[in-house]
C-alpha cells in the first residue's frame, strides 16, 4: 500500500527531476493532488483557517475517501491507501 511521507519542503530542482521520470499516469495523479491541496489551503485562507473549518473539511474528505475505497473494492480494483494519511484526527 502507498503512504504519504512528510519530508517538508522539496526543492523545485528535486521535484522537477522526479517529475521527469514519472509515468504519465503518475504525473496526472500529482497534478490532481497538487490542485486539491491548493484549493484546500486557499479555501482556508479565504474563509478563516480555524479548527472548525479545517475539521469540517477533513471530515468531508475522509468520508469521500472512504466511499472511493468502497467503490474500488466493489469494482475489484486495488486502492492506493488502506487508510487515510492523516497527521491530525
């Protein structure tokens, strides 16, 4: 199963080098992840970054992830993550 590592800030040069060796599907996945993160952080900055707002967003995202894993199992497809990759519950 996959995990998300928290390595801090990756240098642009290192990230660019990693992208050059990525298969197309992984590059598309990276774009989706980055855009989701950009949207989430910009939402919090616009509407107030507080525990209530972040908690509501996290709960919604976790439920959506659960539903995605459920649908993948129904289709007989593997999922990337056996559980949510959280550092805060």
